[in-house]
């Protein structure tokens, strides 16, 4: 039997700390080793208890969640951090900053007015615990690295050497904000094609992500709106809670937002964006990118894009927070290139530069 994930709860509310402990107590394989009510106490407890996982509140006295996280990057970089955030504009901005600063994922605090807040939080925590187990990290005092069984034998046939994309489409999930920051900030404003991003994230947090990427990049980054015409050097990020597709409008391309059921339990789903682009071939050539993320969203869409002579790049396992989505794309035989995160922007520039 695998060793339990040693977890520290950090929140300035004694009521919420008790609530979190109760929810974590409902999850097999979790041991709550302690709690902390402020940032200074959190750092002290982390040093003493050496937890595998920390659930971290953003707004606390003495030291904020961001300040704790930045100190952890120096003192205990192997400790996984899940941000526990309120659904407010301020917390959304801080959460995106935390995700870019090393937090692996986040949870939104359920409202007491919801039908089953304990059940909702327990479900979210189970998902993050499963994610923590899937990542190469320290668990129970020993570094463990999971090996993927996805083989490369089914690798997709390369498109023609003169392949020139009309659009770059990116999909990401867990660990995505940090990966997106690394890629988008390294692209020139003269990239010469429009870029779409489908990141699994609630609506309020998408706006904060777009604002941060826009500040970090030469590109114009914004939340996509229905009917918006795609322009070169612009990045269009799918809003939360609705699917984003790309359609033809006259001689150009435009955004189409589509309501409907979740796909892979996600809304927006990467596959919905990728499916729409595969349908536009051969008139529109797509360069698809799958970054870190849990699950398999994007793999089937990449298979369709590859079958239509598009090009598919996935982030490698070593640099992914979770090699779920990229690994599934490799396993499906849809990946042309498997690259470390730091090489992806250069590859996009090189391929888009063939235009």
C-alpha cells in the first residue's frame, strides 16, 4: 500500500481549517499532519513537519499566500501547493500569480449557500490528491517518479517540410498558467498568425490569466468573445464555462462560442476547439500544441488535426506538471514533436516563420 500524502492545511479561518480537515478525512491515502492560521506559522510548520502537500489560502495576516509560496520555492521546492481561493477578482489575480510562481493547482472555496459544500470540496480535493500522486515528487519522504507507458511507435507521419500554419491552437490544464506564461512571453509580436488558448479554468480566473499574459508578452492577449475576428499577433483565450470554436467568416477566421454539455468533464474543452480547426482543413492549416494537464482532453482533436496534415507539438513529461493530456496525445499517435517546455516557443517561431 502506498504511503499517505502528508498534508498541511493553511488558512486564517479556524472554521474553514476545521471544514478542510473534515473533508480531507473523507479521502483515503491522506494524512493531515497539521494546520496553520497565518503565513509565518505556515513556514514554521512546513519546516518542522515536511508535508508532501500544502493547501494554501491567499489572504492571510503576517505573510500572504504568495509570499509563503515564493519562500517555499527556495526552502522546500518539492512541496506541492494547492491554492485555496475565494471566487473574487482579487483572489483570482493572486491565484494566477501563484500558479505562475509554482503552485500546482487551485480550488475555489465552496459557498455555504450551495447544496452540498462538503461534498463539493471533498470531490475537488480528491482530484488534486490524485494529481499530486501522479507527479514525480517527494511522497512519504522518498522521491518517486511515475513512468508513462505511452509509447512513441505510433508517432504521426510528419506533414510536408514546407508546412506553413495559418493558426496556432494551444490546449492546457493543470500547470497550464505557468507553462503558458513561458511559451507566450517568449513569442514575438510579429509571429504572423493568430493564437488560440483553451485552458481549463473558471470564467473569473480566465480574465486574470489574459491580463497577466498580455503584460508579459509582445502579443495582444485577451478573452475571446463570440464573433471576434482573428488577427495575427493576437492571443484569444477561451472564456470559462463555454466552449470555443474557430469558424470561417468571409476570407478570415473568427471565434464562435458554443454552449453545450461538458466534454471530458471540461467546459471549455480543448477538443471542441481542435475539432473545429480540423473541420477547416485543408483551407486552414493548424499548428496544435498540448501543454501540461490532467486527463486526455485534446488527444482526439490532435489526432484529427494530424490526419488533416496539421502539425502537433506536445510538452514532454520531464517539464510537465502532469503528463496526462500530452501523454494521451503521444499514446494516440498524434504527436509530431515532443519537446521540453523551454523549446516550444522556439519551435513555434521556426514553423510559423516559414510563412
